[in-house]
C-alpha cells in the first residue's frame, strides 16, 4: 500500500510560515519604534516559537515519518493543538501582522476584513467557554476514530483538513486561558484551572486506550515498512504515552500557575505603564493604540 508522503501544505507551507514571521517581525519593530513599552520581546519570541511549532508539525523532515510511526503523528497533533496555539496567542498577532503588511491599502483591507460580520462572529467565540472546550475535544476524539483516522492517512486533502482543524480548535481552546484578545476574556479566572483540568480527561482516556489496547487500532501501520525494528503495537503504546504525559503537563502547568496567581496578593502596575495598548486595529484598518 502506498502512502502520500507529501502534503499539499508542503510547497507553500515553509514560505507561508516565513512570510508570517517576516510580517509579524516588521510590524513588531514598527510598533516598538513608535511605542517602546507597548509590545514586549516576550510576545515576539512566543509568536516565533509558535510558528516554528507549526512548521515542525506540517513541513519539517519529521513529516516524512508520520505514515510509518503513529508516535510521530501524535507529535504533530500535540504541536498543533497544545504547543503552537498558546504561543501564537501570547504573541497577540493581529496588530503586529496588520502593521507589518507592505502597504496602507492592504492594511486597510485587512482591517475591514476583520470587521466583516462572519469574522466578528467567529471572534466572539472565545466568550463561550463551553464551545472553546468542546471544539478541540470533538476534533481530537473525532479524528482518532479509526475509520476517520484512516481517511486522513490515505487522503492528502483530509490530512490537511485534520491538521487545520487541530490548529483552529487549539487556538479556540487556548484563547480563554491566554486571555487574548483581552476584550473577550469574560470567563471568571478561577474557572480556567478547572477548564484545563477537565480538558486532560478526554486526552487521558484516548491515551490510555492506545497504551493498554492489546491490538493495533489503525490498520495502516500494520502494512508500513518498519524502521529501527519498532513494532506497530509498541509504536502505538509510545504514541499513547506521549500524548498522556505531554498533554497532562502542558495543560496542568498553566493551571497551577493561574491558581498561584489567584492566591497571590494583587500587584499594581508601575506608573506610566498601560497594559493592552496597541493590541487592536481601528475600524478603518489603521493600526491604533487604545
């Protein structure tokens, strides 16, 4: 049986990631030049590492092995759902990307696009904590149903849809945690540790099934060439253990941090420092502080 080694992402993927990085960096430097205390180096670093995580998942040499090893496939899923989304959101990407566009006319068009009714409705989704929790759970469980998973293995197009859905639902999930955009952070902060803990449960259930199942769940991995003498069942156990450990740590560490913040006495910001400045575009499409 032949497997599609290359994805339709692959030709434009590296160029797209590089272009996004250049646009963000250009916008970040322009904002810092005008308002030095507005957007931190931490945001720049987080966004770049988030983009790097996306690239590793969809277009790095790692992708050459995802049809041979379920564990590699699982690394891609974790990167797209749990690593890249929070880092990209910490980067507060909308305004730096808009500010980094090559011309004012393009920037205005981008600004108007953000205020289209459909886009505005999608941007309101982080207000609904239940939707933010259910969407990635549905994507995770749905795509790991054997019949659906096999569809993504055999179809280039469905594999790309799978990757896009993991990234999109991951962004939706992490938006209330990162609290970006801040205007949509309506959930009580004390709910977020519970929200994160509850999200580990479906992942743990799926991971446990893969680890303790005594048969290979996905038939495609029975017929692939075996590299390094790793059996399909052992590979499946490694994939389940990888998800179990990584997702638990990635979700529970911010839960602990937020809990400690809630229990700590409030700190006042230094005088003259305004939080949240320059993190929203104006209705006309021009970058705007506020």
